[in-house]
């Protein structure tokens, strides 16, 4: 194998590695932005429930009413958090798959005869 062939192979592998870094970085960025957006959505959900309760609350409300409002808010929060967890997990698995695909491409270029 000549020096030119070796250099061409490494040049191609470096370009593939750069593409891999850009694609994986983009997927991680999407996951990060999505996580921030989802956290803000959850925060707004809690604020909305708090403001709704404060609008209708009276000082002589029984503790049971407080507990019902709290349970409603928490059940909605848990459901939303579970959906967010599933979405984040899917993005992470997609990122891992993307990285493995690019690594196999780079490996094929470097081991080609």
C-alpha cells in the first residue's frame, strides 16, 4: 500500500469523523433544547395549577381540598415527566445508533484494502 492510498484513507476517515461529530452534536443539541423546553412546560403547568387554586382559595378551605388540588397537580406532573423521560430516552438511543453507524463507516474506510 502506498503513502498516497494511506493518506486518502485517513482523509476520508477524518471527513467521516467530522460528519459524525456534527450529526451526533446536533442530536445532542436537539435533546438538550427539548429537555429545557419540557422543564419549562412542567414549571408552567405547576404555576398554572397554583394560580388556579389561588384564584378560588379561601382561608377556611379544609385540608382535604388542598390535598385534592395537590394530588391533581402531581398526577399531571408525573404523567408529563414520564412522557418527557420517554422522549429523552428515544433521543439518546437515536444518538447512540447514529454514532454507531458512523463509527462502522469510519472503520470500513480504515480497514479497506
